[in-house]
C-alpha cells in the first residue's frame, strides 16, 4: 500500500498539467481575486473646468488631486466638449467650477460645483462623485471652522445612465462573457473531441489545407454565435430597456469580429489539448476568470496593481466592452474606438495564424 501511494504521488508530480491544476490554478485565483476585487477608488482620471481661476477654485482643484483618488485627465477647455471627452474615454468625471467662485464665497452665497460623471459604469460613477463630494464638503467646512456647515454646493450629474441602472453595466459584460466563453469553449471541445475519436487524423491526411480545416470548423460556430449575440441584444432591448444609441449594424459587425477572435482562440486551445476535459479546463481557466476580473466588466482596471493592468492589455474582452458601451450607451461611431477595433483585428489574425501553424506542424 505504501509503495502504491508513493507511486501515485510520483505519477502526479511528473504530470505537468496535473501540477498546474493542483497548484497553479489556486495560486493564480487567490492572486487575481485578492488584487482585482476592490471597490477602492484611486488614480481615476478627472478633468477640471475652472471658470474662475481664483485662489479658492485653484485650492479646491489642488485638494481634489492631492487626495490620492484622482489624477489629471485630458484638458477639456469648454463645457460643450465634455461629452466628446467621455466618448474618447480620456476622463471619468469633469468638475465644473463656475465663474465668480471666490466672490460668491465672500458674499455668503453657495457657489455650485458640478460633478459630471460618465455613468456608463454606474458603480464607478457613483463612487467617484461620492468621493469628490466628500472632498468638496471637507474643503467647504474648512472655510467656516466651528460651524460645520458646507458653503459649497456639490451637484452630481450622471451622463448616459442618469438613474444609475446596473443593467447598463451588466448587459455589455454579459454579451462579452457569453460570446467569449461559449464560442471559444465549444470550438475547443469540438476539435478535441475529434482528436479523442481519431477523426482528426482523417482530416489531417485529407486533401484539405489547414486553412480550410480551420475555416470549416469556425463557420458553423460563427453563425450560431451571431444568432446568440442577436438574441442577447434583443432581450436586453425589449426586456431590460437597454438603449442602443449608436449604429446597430456597426454593433453587429463588431460582434462578428469578436466572435471570430473567440473562435480562433478556441481553435488554438484545442490544438494544444489532447482531450475534451483538458480543452474545457483550459478554456475555463484561461478565459472565464480573466474575462470577469480583468476586463473592467465589474472592477475598474485603474484600481488594480500595475502588473494586472498590463496583463489586462492582452485580454480581448477589455477592448470589446469599451466598444459595446461606446455604441450602445454613448452612441459613438468607429472614429472613437478604431484603436480598440484594430487591437481585436490584430489579436484575431495572431490567433488564427497560430492555429493554422499548429495544424501545419501536425501535417508535417
């Protein structure tokens, strides 16, 4: 019995995949959940439109940036350009200090300070306006020591999601997760199943070229995943009142691009998997957790450590969620997210090329 147990231990230690599942996955999950799941606010890009430029407005601006919660975003010279700044994604909130700020304080008036936030991510918008309101109130109380009554009125205003509906955040994330997981997982399992049954060898020795084999595997899932995407959009629009302020055709075209990327990633996973179980494990581990945690779907990326922010750059869902929110909530066109689209195109090409190369190696 003792020798048998020792043999099993040695068998497990020699199997790299078993070691990764036993030790690698728990460690990675603990680190991801520990660092990525946080509701703290830090290093959020904001812009300040100071129409007074007096001692009090400058002091208030300095206090906001010195808090450690906010960093300076792109300069927005006019109130009329606020929405353009949000569409470009250069800022999360704009603080508008009106004219005559110091003079109104001197005469006992309550000068308003507008906090205009991009509420396409309602959780972040609510947090940053709350933090900013607290900082403004603290500064205001400092002007009237002993009285404790704020003399500056902070007025939050939410763009794109005035009622802060959580569905506006969840629908783009759900679309992304379902398309990524279903498309990639189904493709990887399908090809891995043919390996287990031995039918893959028949394909590899057939007159079909690797590109044709890959295309043949991808096409049915492209159609089915596209139907899935349309179904999700229809349900979100009619059941949850999710708006589509931009072009529906552009949204569908971007969805097809993301589906192709997910399918190509699934094919790549299948080429390094010898069984359906391995393909499923790789798909779940490599796609599910990063998609949920590192895409900005639930937890703001700017709140994460630098290492996780760098890793998130290679996560396709991060870029697709930006595109979906831009089209559905902000009503923007390709001019505002062409960089994200090019990143998805590049990733698709890389994954497809790697998949075809793996097939070529097997054919050689």
